[in-house]
């Protein structure tokens, strides 16, 4: 018989003696650790190759941050091996404390005014066709970091005029002038991740609001941008809730959707509720396309910027 230890030891009770004395009855099932063990389809490639080394050298030389590193992205080996990376501006300390994210949280230091130039130069040296840029939340700044966003996009366009740009921007807390400044630099795609279904927002994104993020996507679309959002699964959401968030995104003008498996970055973060099977991801893709999304990237290892150039 296999048993769970439901914390009996913490309460001074030996689970084996409890079973012998018929104090409890436990199901014959796999331990929780076995159920949460990563399945075969979540195995990733190790980071190797000359392009990987080249990208790493550029990141280190220019003192840049990437969400690939700060967010413990499982695709870093593949993406850097192909010569691409998602740059993270405004430092690497976030003012939010989302329970799914590996990025460091706290009070950030003063932002680096020279960062836009260094990011633009790195993108130019990498000679990428499609650049992806994101940032931490900077809620303590009056403009939410919008001017750094604008300068980064503008300089990148000046140095690499043929490079298309996708920006994954944070929640501006309804600071709509800041949002407009963030997205008027000339980027082709503006992404803002919903992350999860409405019911789980307080647990997953305690400092965000479901309706506010939808409104941000709606306003971005009204500014004339191609819009994009990402959702994680495996946090305890239901299929019906996933279909509802697709409907909500389409109603607010979202063009592109990414769906990926949540992976617990540390023991301090939310546990994985379920490892969703690839067949379910395939169904979600079909449902998204049927609802009118121009492009849906759906799979266990999909992240916001994964193969981002495909939907252009």
C-alpha cells in the first residue's frame, strides 16, 4: 500500500500507526511527488552551440537583463542557440509579487538611462529579424517606465530599421498616457499577458486586475497595434474558464494568443496543479482559431516570446 503523509508527523501522529488503528483510510495511489513529476513532453534541450555562446557574451558584455534568465525560461537553450533572446529593460527587480514568476521582487534601484542604447546596440549586433523586449513592473515610477520604453524602441528602430519589434509590456495600472508612450515608438506587436483565468487572479496576480488587463489590450488595439496575450495552464483552471478567457480576449481586440504550461520556478511559488497533456493544448489551439485569433501558439513549452516571429 502507498500512502500520503497528510501532515500527521507535524501533528505528532505516525501515519502507519494511524492506519493500523483504523484512525484513517487512505487511497492506494501515487504520492503527490510522483504526480507532480514532469512528464516526458516537458524535457528541454541543454544550452549549447556557438550562437548560444555569442548571445550570452553580448548579454554579459552590455550588462543586459533577459527574461530568459530572470524568468527561468525552459526554452533558453533553444532560443539562444538560434541567436535570439528576449531583453528585459528597467532592471531585473519587479515591484509586483506575482506567485508564479521567478523574477526578483522588491524595491528597484534607480533605472539606467543608458539602457536603451545598450539594448539597441545588442539587437543590432545580433542581426535579428524580430526582436522581443519586455520589462519588470515599475509601479513606483510616475510614468511606469514609459520613457525608457519609448527610447528603447526608437533607438532600436534607428539602428536596425529592418528589424521588427514585439514589446511585452506590464500592467500600467490604468495609466493610459503611460501606455500610449510605451507603444508609440514604432513596434509592430504589443503584448500584455493575462496569465490566468479570472477566478485565479487573486492567487496568481494579486496586484493585478482581470478587467484592467483586458482594458489595456482593448486600448492598445484602438491605438492601431497588433495585439497579443499569453495564458498559463496547470494552475487549477477549468476548460470552460479557458474558453471564457479566449472569448474575453477576442471581445477586447486581441489578435494573437499563446498558451503554455505553468512550471513552478521555486518551492516558494505556486505548485503545479496539473501537467496538461499535449492533446489538450492542441484542442485549445483549435478553439482559439475558431474564435477568430489570427494566430495561436499552444503547447507545453510555449512562452510569450516563443517563436514570436511566426505570427508576423
